[in-house]
């Protein structure tokens, strides 16, 4: 799901986020190689306020300055995950069981690579996301997921 660079940024941010009482939902790097944008999505159990995002911008920026992920120019965005909340970890898929989700895989699974359905949780034994699609259960290996997000408005659980 995450590139090596995104994983390294996530690893650098998570300890401070935990001490601040927030979760780093995910990190994305988008845009051109010469001037990329780093997007850091944060949330809390009660949702995240504008003031909390503003405060987080300071410490996220400090960490980025320390590790200098892209020498030269880059843009940093710190925000809430929004209504189409990204799903990245087994805990995310468990937490949002019952909600509608959209999943894109790295390659075809049973002839398709895009799925929309109701999350039914996560199977830790098989390391598969459980998704009910058109009346059938799909077991999608977490390792095969390119990206996933809930669809529409959800409550943080």
C-alpha cells in the first residue's frame, strides 16, 4: 500500500503522533519528483479539529525538517482523513466493519481489481480483508491491496 519512502515517513511520525494523542492514518507522496507534496492524514478517537491539525502542523514540519525527505522543494499538507477515510491497517478494516468501502488491488483477484462492498472485518489467520460484494464474501489479501478507503460519511470508532 505504501511506498518505501511513505513507510519511512510514517515510521518517523508515529512515535510523536502517539505522544500527542493522534493517529497517523496514512502518508501519501503525490506530484512531481522535483516538487512533491507530502500529505499526512491525522485523526483521533473523537475526530480531529482544525486547532489540533494546526498544532500538529508544527511538530510534523519539525520532523520533516529533521529528516529532510526531499532535499529542495516539497509541499507539506497536514489534514483530517476526510469522508473517504483511507484504510491501511488490519485495525482500520476491523474498526470500519459494516461500512461501505472501495478497494483497489495490485492485480486481478477472481478476475477483478476494483471492489466496492461492505466491510466485514479482517481475518488475522489468512491476513485477508473481508468484503461483502454483490451478496458474496471476498477475501482480499492485505498484501495485495494497492489502496482502500471507506465511502461517504463515517464516524470514527
